[in-house]
């Protein structure tokens, strides 16, 4: 049974599934419908959003990143499933698969972000969501994003390894940047060490 998260809430994924080892972070979005005749003439029906994962250690140093330009982590435990250039279709538009058991012990956090590659703002995005899926049990939790605005990136959520537990915290922090490197330093102030 999936849990719907609100902004700034945390769930223990391993309390839900004690033997959790492989998860998928799925992200989806739709292009907002243009209003009026001129809006429909001059707007694009696609927006290229890019999901990314930033690996952080205990001191919040960036250890690695996975994004459309680097589909596999150096430790081979995280794999981006490829770039969706339009956001068209139902379900997940982009997915990042994570083998929690293979992550190096030095990794404390995995920050999940999304950026607008072409610089289009999130005013043009609707129905955006992030969900955590277990390969055996299905969807564990879902966070529906409501952050429409002039920003070009969002710090969506944070997977944290805390002792024997894996936690997921919904963030929904609006940011600016068109690539993962544009967000990697700024998002650290929204993480408690």
C-alpha cells in the first residue's frame, strides 16, 4: 500500500519493507495546458525535464552524480534509465534504479533533483510527482509536487541511510539551474547533517 507524502515529511522505507534492497525513483510530469488561442499557438507541447541523483557523504560532500549525461554511478549501484525529452505519456517519465545494498558505506544521502534542460520554468509544469517503488512490492510512497513558478529546478526528495534504516524525505524546494551541477551546492542547506 502506497503512502502519499506531504511536503517536508519523512517515511522509513525499511520499516515498511525490512529486506528492502532495490528501489526505483520514478518521476513524472505533464506540460500545463496553454490558455487562450494565442497561448496554444505559441507554446510547446513538450518540456525536457531531467531527473538526477546526487551522492553525499556524512559531511555533505558530493561524492558522485547520476544524470542523463552519466547514466551509471562509479560504484555501479545507481542507474538512470534514460532521458525523456518531452514528458509525454502516462506514468513515470524518467526513472533512477538504486541497489541500496551495493552503495558504498560512505554514502549517507541520495538527493533527487529535477531540472529544466532548456530553461523553461515550472510555471509550464503540472501533475508532477516523485514515487519510490520496490521491485517486488510496488509503489511504497508518492510525493505530488505543487511547486509551480519561475524556477527551473526542484530538490524533490532525499534518501538517507540512518543506521540500519533507509528514510525518504519529501522536500519540494524550488531552485534555479538547468543541470544537476547547478543545484548540488545550493540543496545542501536544506539537509540536516
